[in-house]
C-alpha cells in the first residue's frame, strides 16, 4: 500500500520508536497470528532501503515448535564450548539464558547474503568489497530495528540477541534450517507474549553532549 506524505506524520513514527524496549522474560502465549507476523516481516523486507538497492538482507522466521527447535540447535552447539571454557557452572548459567529465549514464541533471525554483496562489488570493483559489506551492515541494522519496533507495536515483547557469536552455533542453525552457505547471521529477534509491564526508558546522555547543531 502506498501512503501519501500527509497521512503519516513524523510524530507518530517517533512515538513508535520511543515505545520499543528490550523485553526479557517473554512467553509463548501470544494473541498475534502467525500470518500477521509473517506479513510484518514481508512488508519490512520489501520496504527498507539498501545502498544501490543491494537487497542483501535475508530473514529466517521460526515460530512455535520451530522456534523451540531453533533453540535446541543453539543449545546443542553451545554446550561443548561453554563446558570447555567455563565449566559446569558457566554452562548452566548460559543454558538458563538460552532456555529463557526458548520459552518465547518466535525468533526472527536476520542474515546477510554475501553473494548479493559480491554481485554489487562486481559492478564497482574499483572499490574494496569491505565498502559494500559496511553498507550491507547498515541496511541490516535498519531491518532489525524496524522489525523489533513493529513486533512490539503489535503487543509483543522482544529483545535483540547475538547468540551466533558462540563457536558452532551459526553452523548448527544453518544446518538445522537448510540455510545457504552464503548467508551470514547477524542477529536474532526473540519475541513472545508480555509477562509484565514494558520496561522503563533507560537514561541517556544529554543532547548537549551527543548532538552538535550549526544554523
């Protein structure tokens, strides 16, 4: 749907941005339909910009039982690493964290497809590929924050996680869900039903410190 610039004001958008919070302790009791969640994902990936229209962002949606299976794969892959590096107590602490994510309803995993980045680099090979990898990261982050905000406006709680940094976890996710080898995972948005109130707004640095204006 195309909207005119008079039907959506910046104040409404900024209110949505301000509403978003990091919400832990969500559950799998949700009132939002799977179809609506998928519709949000599709709208975001069809709307968000990328440099030179690179379109390198990719998304894996796991809901319900598939969400539980996602975190089974994470837990199985992460356990040997934590047992070796941190012992039984360290593993138990991290296992509890992973299981708190598994108790949610869904995970949206946001990837980058390196083949799309390489395709654009071929057109502008006089620049190093790292330039386009950086641009891709910018677009990926836009997808993450937009998805996160949209889910919370539907009445869900959500948090942004990076469990794939644990050695073996990304490979386990990709193997479990037949993800192409050219896709690289960047973040997971875990979401579910709110088990309490939305968290309060955290303190921020004064704009006198963080913003410079010349006019």
